C-alpha cells in the first residue's frame, strides 16, 4: 500500500495552481487535506501523475460572515469550522455536522472544499451544502470565477461539476435565521463512520407559529443527498404539530431510490428515514421555540 | 522517479532528507529519520497508530506526504516524555492503569489524547471516548485507556488546586 | 517490602506489579519487527490473485523484472526448488491429508491468494513492479458457503482431496439415540458465528538474514511460538534446525494470527538464502485483511431432549466450520474442542456430536483468541431456548441443569474431566450483583413504556493450558509441555526464559513475579529473556491461554528448583544440617522458627558467588553453578470458569442495541499479576462483543471479499464498547504450580453468548431469537419485520 510516483507541485498562489491544472489537466489532482485522496493513492485507486498541493495558498483558508452570508474558504479544516464561534453563532448546524466527520485527527487535516470536491454521498458537507443551498465559488484559469449552487455542483457519487482545470475556492452558506430550528441526524454503525442514512432539517415559523419555511434533506437514499422540495412546499403554513411530523416522516421515507448493501437494505433505509426525520423535526421544532 | 531534498523539523531538530515526493511522512519519520516510535498500522487513515502532531495538531502521518510537511513542526512519541525520560502525566497514568498491552497503538493514542486534553481540559467520558474512537486498540477494550485519561484530568485539577492554594 | 513470617504464603504472585514493558512502549522505544533494519536489505512484495478461484493460464514477469529497483521476481517453479511441500497428515480418523506448496502452482483458491513475489530495493519500487506482472486467469466457479461446499457437484477447492469436506468426526454415548427417540420434547436451536479476522494492530512481517559464511538463517518475526515455527521453517527450507534462529522482538498483538509459518514468511526466508541478501516484508493492512488468516464462521445446531421441568436428558450437537481455502493447522483442531467441552457446567450424561470442517474459496482459517468461542453461546443459548419453549425462567433452567460446585471433579460424557471450578457460585454471585430478582419487574415495567430491555447470562467453562494428554486423547497433534530456565549469575543477577512468547500480554512482568515467587527475590531484579530460539528453551509457544500456567508455571518451578539448590548451599555455609527452616526472601536467606522469621547475613549473591567461583565450598557431590532448566507438562486441561451478565436495551424501530451493563464473575485460580489478568479479561470480553456485534468478513456470492479495508471491516471503537465490571470468586487449581489457571479466552466465549442471549431476551415479546452474528441493526430489523 504505497502510492505510485507523481510529480509534486507546490503553488503559492491561486493563479499558479490554476496554471498547473491547465497544463496537466486530467493527469493532475489537487490535494487539500488529502484524507480521502492519500488513502486512495496508497491503495493505488488514484494514480495522478501530478499532485498539486494547495495548502500553501493562504487565501483559500478562513471563515468570514458578511451580509448574513457565511463564507468558508475551501481549505478550512473541519476542526476549524467545528471550533469557530462565528460558525456556531451564524450557522450552528455546520458546527454539529463538523463534529460528526471522521475522527479527531481526520478533522484536523480534512477540509470542507476537499470533502465537497470528493462528493462522497455519505459525507457530511455535501449533504449540508445541499440542505442549505450553499454556493460554490469556483476559480478558473481565465481569472474568472463562477458560482454554482450545491445542487448543481454535486452531480453524483464522487462526481461534481468541477472541470479538471478548475478549483473550488469558497463555499457560502446563508446564515440561519434567528429562531430557525435545525437538526442533523446521521446514522452510522460506529462513531466516525460515513453515515448509512442521514437526515438534516431547518425549520422557521411565522409569528402565528405556522411553518414559514422547511428545508429537509436526506442522505444515503440516492447518489447524492436529496432535498424534499414537495414536502418542503407542502409544509408551508402548516402547524408544526406531532401529526405533521408523522405525516412528513411517512412521506419522506418513500423518497429516493436507494440500493441494498450489507449495511442496509432498501426497506431498512426507509425505516431509518422515518425515525430520523421524526427525530430531526422534533429537534428542529424545539429549536424554533428557543427564542 | 527523482528524489527531492528537503528539511523536516521533528521534535525540534532539523533533518535533511532525500526522498521521492510520494514517500509518506510515516515512512520518512521511521525509515529516513529513524524515529520508529511512530507505527504504521493501516496506511489508509483508519487505525490511528501513525498519528503525530503537526503544528500541534494530531494528524495521520500515513495520509501526508513528507514533502508536504516541510517547514512545519512535527512532534512524535519520542518527544513526549521530558529530557530526563520522565513520563508526561498521561503516560504515567497509562502505565499505572494498565492502559496498554502490546503497545503498538499506544504512540498514536498518547499523541492524540495529549493534544485533545490541551484543547479540551475537562471532557466528559463520552467526549473522551469520541476522541479516542479514531485509534483502534485490539488488546485493551479501551476501558483502562479511558480511565487513564480521566485520571490525567483529575491530576491536572489537583495541580491547579495546589497552584491556587500557594 | 515483600516479607512474611509465613513460609508458605505467596509474596509476589497475585499482586499488581506495574508493567516492566511499559517504559519502552510508552516512549516510542519499543522494538517491533519493522523497526529493525539490516544493511543491504531488500523488500518483498507479493502479487496476489484478483480472482476468487481461477487457473493461472499465463504469467508474464518480463516488464516487471525490468522495472527500476527490481532484483528478481519469483514464481511457484522457483520456490519448489528451494522449499518442500507442507503435508498435513496427522493420523486422525476422519481427517484428510492435505498438501500446500510455497506458491500455488496452477490455480489460485481465493481472492488475495499468492501468485508471485517481487524483490526490489525499496517497497515503493516493489509495489510498482508488482503492478506490472501480467497474470492471465481462467476463472473457475468459486464455492463460498459451507453448505454449498458440501453439495455433491460443488466446485472443488483442492482437487487432490476429491471432496471439500476435509474433516468429519462424530461421537455418541451409548444411549443417546434411544433417549432422543423416546423424548417427549426436543428443543432445537441453531447458532452461527460470522467470519472474522484477528486484526492485530501490527500486521505480520519478517526480516530474513542469511549468513553465507556460517550457512545460518536468522529470522526476525513477530511470532507467538518461536520454536515450533523454527522447526517448520527449517524443515521446509531443507535446513537443519541448528541452522535457523528465530528472533522475536516486541509484537503488536497476535491473537492466534502469528503462530503458523505462513507462505509469505517461508518465501522471504527462501529468497534471503537464495539471494544471499537480507530480505524484509511488511504485510500491508489490505493483505492482512484479505489473506492473512481468518477465523470463526461456525454453524451449530443442537437438539436437546428435555423433560417438562426443563431438565436436559440428552443433547446432540451438529457443528460445521468453514475453514477457507488453505490449512495451516489440522482442520479438526478448532471445531473439535467445541464438541469436546460443550456441556461444560451442566449435568448432561447423554451426548453426541457430529463435526464437519469444509474448505471454501476464502482465506484460510486459523485459531483466533478462543478458537472454541462459540461453545458457551451454543450451550447457554440452548438453555435459553429450552426456557422459552417451556415458558420457564432461564435462571431456573440453569440451576436445574447445573452441576453443584461440590460435584467437581466431574467427567463430561466426552471423557473430559473438569476440576476446581465453581460455576454455581459464579452464577449466584452474578445474579445477586446484577440484582436479577428485580430485573424481571424492571423489564416488564419498561416494556409497557416501549423500552425493550433484556438480560443475557452465559456460563463459561474455559479450557486452558492444553496438556499433552488432552491433545493425544482428542486426536489433535501437538504437545502441551513447556520449558523454562532460571539462572542466577555469579554477580547474583537473576535471569529467566521460557519457550512461550508474549505478543503484548506482559510476560516480562508476570514471569518476573513467578521467578520472584519461586526463588525469593524482588521481581524488579529479575530479567526475562524471551523470543530468541538460541536463548530460550524449546517450548510450545503462546496459544490456548497457556502463558501463565504453562509458561509462568514452568518458570516458577525452575525458580523453585534454583532456590532449593541455593538453600542447600546456604545450609552448608551457615553450618546447618538441613535447609528445612531456611527460605529466601527479597534475595536474603531467612531462618524460620516457631512462626518467626530471622534474617541471616547470607544473600543470594553470596550463594551464587560460592556456586560458581568457590565450588569446593559446596555440599559434597553438588554441581557448580546456580541454574536450572525445567520442563513441565500441565494437566490434560486446566479449567477456569466465569459467568457473564449483559444487560441491553434494544431500540426496536432502528435495531440499535445499547449495552447498559456488563458484569463478569471470574474464577481463574490464583494469578501471577492481578492487573495483567484483569487486562486480559477486559480485552477478551471486548473482542467478543466487537466480534458478535460488528465484525464480519463478507464475501459476495462470487467469492470477492467486500471487507478488505479497516473502514469496511468493523472493529468496535472506544465509543461502542461498554464499561466492564469484574468480580472474582477465584479458587486455585490443585495441580498446577501456584494454583494457576488460564483465562485469556473465556471472555470471548462468555461475551458472545451473554450479549446474544440478552438481545433475544429483550426481543422475547417479538419472538426474535439471535441465532447468527453479527447482531447488526439491519439483521435485527429483518428479524423484527418477520415477527410482525
């Protein structure tokens, strides 16, 4: 289990990195935290000829909040997100999701941009990005930038819209509203494992206590996390009572087109969705009452 | 493939190494620098035996290429006891509580928990177990490791009290 | 100070001595195989099969041989010149002889099987070259299940055998058939353990050094049984045993995986000799998972004839083990023990067993901590099923069938004699500690709230320290004796050695205590030298929970013999007629009289100096020197016992099992080192819980392993395992030195039974019974769905 040979590149600016990507195209891979990539390289499942290390591009690292938009540099580690007071205050579901990623040492080096670019369907960030309609900022060689919503960015298992010569530079999340309830409920066999099924929800109520907005997302039921648009729309103006939760949970478990594997058959995934949606909505509702 | 020369700072000392860029930090620390306390257990980031501190943070040295660690300070198990060979409190407690058997996972556990306790001085048992969950141990069932960590915390509190009472 | 005026009291055994091994291991200065480097060393890397079962139609190494750093690439043909074929053909009825070459010649038998070996100057380069070896396969149908393997038209794993059933043995008492026929009620139960692997955190590996000048091979390798390993290695390399030295450094766990001579190690040694260069190999984790050694995968069915009170009047066991593709051990070795000791603490006079072992296209099996792990689950699971079917309390059924503690020694129907155990006491003590009386009420109250709580009980009679007589009687090849020496040097320093080898158990500490006890010195002053076959005496190694009793016990006997000689010298030096009133404590000769103790001026160092440097002062006819080598063959079997209690809550909607309490009552006799014994118990219980709840080596139907990574093969982490409470009700063994017993495997046996029985108990309202492992949330949901 040793990686095959590659040429190592250590650009110190984004332009430099983009130029290298342009030069080597599909033969190159970007390495950020490398917590998935290096494992794959050790197994020789990935054998890039050129490895472009973006760890020395400081502009890619950092957390800011402007105009109720939380902006996280792609190179920011899971641990930095987990420990950020700014994140905790503006978008606490990110703090919670970060705590579920891998293990303590993995969180120190793994990055949010790396995780999103890798697009593992059982990973936390792609799912949370889809839940919150995060915006991906992507740099191109031309010096241009393009931005893309998470649902367009993440296309399938390990597949994103990122072209070989592009770099994901920043992810923006709209801050949660005041009194917005939220919950992230992953189910895994062991602590730190990729989830088998996960549910994430955000809920806001209007002044009369009816639902103003629901965001509900399932992981582990498709090749990417899925938003339950119809349920979200149908919930508007509904009273967030136990009945509603039960109905949503029942409806949600019919969503998606999951597969059988040795951790979960289709029916079990649906059973888990029902349990986790119930838990998530109860927690999210509680969150709306914190006021 | 061509080798590259660069300098690594390990346990406060600079080492010149000449290795291929693909060489893993774990292998360079062990084979080129000769510090064999860092153990290699899985080479895909799961077992935690190879954990070292890079800039004070516990990281899997099997998931980092040595060349990536140029200019950063690396700390390995050999640097945890002081220069007289006296154990850190955590090492002492692992010794007293029988928190190791074969000892192969131990260096990774010591470094992970040293760093963890520094940033979380008063964790619950659940938090200790969560932090430890990235280090596999086949011998102990973890119970005595958890106990040792708890005693380390208690010892820290006692020392704080002593300082406060001075 | 360890001193007493009771000459017969233990001064060192049964105490906690902080481990001597810890300093080096805690500070990064342990010395494991991979930490050793030899000048000029080369690296081995193996080319492995990507098919589960296939003929090798062509093998092309040309491009690979030309790759940078490559010294050579060898194939089956090369190896057949340098090594002999292993033939396992012990004279055991029902066991087919089987042969294995160093590399498979014409076909591969499992996914990960060996094909060729690349030798290069660097491991990275060796792996580069291994990728370039071109193998052409002619795929064959694979047989991946034990039942499929027994079908008549099943593909054959080994054509030479003519059958996949490599071993079949049975036994029955005189009247069992009659009893089963006449019985009013037969309770049938089934049990299936999953395929697992040992998963030492240090994988296997070795360094072979060939000294052309002296024609000598030195092999550095983490191994549990260095001498038997040397015998096999020398034989297969066609060397004399004196030409081979095995040096075992620190070992990062073994659990049974590091006993046999595997093919990779043989090949590395053969190549070192052929190339006249040191060759090293480090098994990577994927190789370890796919192709080192697997374990378990037993299926058992019991049929118990019972009366209306739940009394078992006859028991039949059918056991099938899936042994994988290769045999590094006689195939009957593991399953046979289960059948021999099944009835354990229960009074079952009429008994029959039928044990089959089959080959399949999977990685070969070997003994893993508690090769007989399934035993206690089968027995106590059967008891629980009887209780359920007859609507009786499971404790009541246990009490009814259990032998009274006063009934021991007791001989089982199979002829196995258990002695000095107290399963009744262990059960009752545990019931009291866990408050069983109130548990059932709590359970009912919780059920009304939708909380499904259960308790599982598992009584274990653990077979430990197998003596030669057991092997002989059970038809298993092997000796159970152990050998040790203790030497007091002229300086007074004490050294000791034995043939067993620690893989993390702390022998340096425990054996120091054994020497200290036998000789009368401070354990801190004893140096233990293990693992080098030129230094250690020939012993049978570490396996079958024999470290303390066989290893420590023999060390103790040797130390006691040294003391006897030392005291004879002391008597002479003190001008006494006899040594009857003398003993040694803390290295000083003491005089005991009227229950009082008086120190003399004489120390062990003085005696040693006399023994070596002033032999004319020794008693008449005494040999100079102060050292003793002793061999000791323990009783046929040294039984320990324990009773495990596991309380769980099962979330029926999700299938998640939470262990709320785990308690074990242990009787493992007198012990050498209390802390180490407790550590072994915790480790064994954890391995059993992890195994029965999480671990599963999964092969798909075509024979591909789906769990070759640590992220896929689920070993429990610190977050999944419970806190374990241990209560001791120890009684010494009457025959062994110090009254020692083994104990490192019973935890596995008990925990897999206790947790399985607990989940079944919790799910009784749904009539769900745990009959297979792992007890995954998915498997519980699948069972619960059927029950609705």
